[in-house]
């Protein structure tokens, strides 16, 4: 596999093996008694987000793990490939927009013009958000500020392989990336908002992660 070739990444299928050997992966491998080699994951599913205007494609690999699922995002713009390894942060579970608002998560969105009359589906995402993460050993928790990246909210066609039972064939996704400029183990924050075309309902998921290098990933296809 040529890891610099976008087509090779788009050809990776479920049940392929992905080895992650970034600093966090090696630390985790050593903690598990597996040595200095990184961690092997099996690709459970592949989600594809193709920007409506064709400017970019995001491929998200769900990676099976015995302790915590990981998500490898491959961002493709023209012939350039960027990788980010994500996980779903504990205590920040996803849901539909109305449910999240009922849980008091108004901080996810910009304030509507009329607080007493608005459609949750029409809310725009906030331009910045704060996440509290554990501090170093013995240190208090840290509050990190994540700022919306310049591209803003990206509207995409969305599909999954294998297709989930009951999932409509025609799906749309809004993909929103944030970055923290403070020193942080996981400076990337991602919102993935997926719903059926012509529907006001969608489901949001949240991810924290860090960029990784092409040299820190290996793929064994099937």
C-alpha cells in the first residue's frame, strides 16, 4: 500500500489490519505488555464523507480494540493525505440535537436569534468550545479551548461499509473540526452529525484525538 496515495486509502476494506505506532500507541502497547511495537486493530467499518462540492473526502475507519474503540480519520484534499487518530471521550455521549439540548448542551451551538422559537436542526455550531481533560499525575484537571477550523461546517454525502441494518441509502453528514492551540495530548476535537436526506433529525457523535504521521501507521489489507 502506498500511504501517500488517496486511492489506496479509499480501497481499505473492513477486516483489514491497521497498526498504530505513534507515541500514545507505543505507550499503550508497553502498558499492555506487548513491547515497543504499537497496537494492531481490526477495521470494523468504514464511513465515507464526501464533501458536497467535491473539495475533500473524509474516510473514518472504526478500529476494534479490547479496551477502547479508536477511529482513524483520513482526510483527503486533492492529492494530500492527513491522518488523525480519535476516540470518543468518556462522559460526552452522542444523541439527537433535541436530546442534547434537553441535556443542557446548548454550548455546542451558536445562540439562535429567538431563544423562544427555533428549530434544533437549523442551529449552527459554536465557533469555540471548552473541554475539561485530566491533568498530569497529581495535577488538577485542565480546561482546553478548542477553536473552529477555518473551513467551518462541511456538508457531505455519507455512507458506511458494511451498511448498518435500517440505515437509509441516502445520508448527509455535517463534519465540524476544532483545534486547541494549548499544549494538549489530544488537540483535535471533531463533531460528526449524520442524518437522512430531507429529514430534520440527525445523530451527533463527538471525538477527541491527535494528528499522526503516515510513518506511524501500517495497513494490511484483505
